[in-house]
């Protein structure tokens, strides 16, 4: 680590825990000033600053012990960029953290292919998409990471490991981190909206409109929009119809 800028201060926290897989968590946590009460006196103390996690790495022991290199053994939760290179070298990582947009895009791709494999109907897919979107959007607004294991529990409460195992299957070759540091808003919106640009036009609409048959593709490949708002119709006529 001699070629990396040194990290100053903080504590190394190591935890061994098991969910569907066994993990070793290695985290760099800084301290902050806090206060406590003792016999009606306010006392200044030092606390761990969990809200601003310097950096954490999650080693999937099951994947680490598997000789197939398609398994991803290490996931990062990035915090302070100044310590990222130092911390990654400390863990022996060969590559640094992927972008939030890239990881979110892989997650959305895996989710779509999971629905296809499960052969869910349109209504079920939209309900699950909305549930996942709401969960991820709340995490994004709070600047919290998204755990794929938590998503897996949402998708199938009766088999909470199913989607997690699906994303970690080496035959799928997703290379998806088990923790997504920060969900990308643009990628996340693809769960609940459809967009297309080309052939001289651009269209975007909520997927639920197609499910409710307010937007329909007929047998002649004509796209039909129903129950349009009066304001939209008036604007369309004003823009394109000659009222002279």
C-alpha cells in the first residue's frame, strides 16, 4: 500500500455474519463527538460515525472459496473517495468500485431476466416492479445502499434467497455486487416507465398505462392512446390544426 495515499484516523471494524451466504465485513469507520448523560451531567464522548461510513468491503466467503472466477467474491460500499484506493489495496482488490449507474443497470437487467425465467404475467411483473421501485427510491433519497438480499425478500417472501442466488449464478455472468452503494435514478426509472426515441419521435409513459390498456398496440402494430386529457388534446390541436 506504499503507493497509495495513507488514511488517517478511524477504526477498522471486522464482522463475520451469515445470511444466505457467509460474509466477512471489513469497514473503516471514523469517530465523531457525541454526548451522553451520567447522574444529570452532560458528558462529551467519542462515538463511531456510522452515518458517514468511510468505506466497507463485503467478502462473500462462499464465492471466495469457489474456484470458478465467474463468482464475484468482493463487493464495496464506497464512502470517502480519499481513502478508496488505500482501502481497496488493503483488501487486496484488483479493481476499484463500479459506478452506481453501471451497477443499477446490471440490477435492472437481472430483474427483467428473472421475471422472464419465472414466466410472470404482466400484472405480476408491474406489481413487483412497483414494490422494488418504491423500496429502492426510498433508499436513494436517504442516500442508503441497497442490499440485493433485501430485494430478494421483496420479490419472493416464500423463498427469500431465490433472486439473490439468481444474480450470483456464475452462468448468468452478471457480476452484480451484493450491495449497490447508491441507486442511479435514471436507471431506476426504467422499472416503472417506458421510453423510446427514434423514427422522428420520442415517447415516454408509465408502464401502468399499458397494463391498464390506456395505451394499446393493436394487431396492425398501431399504437393507440386512450382517455387523453382535455389539456393534451387542446394543445395538440393548437399546435397542428389550422384554424384560419
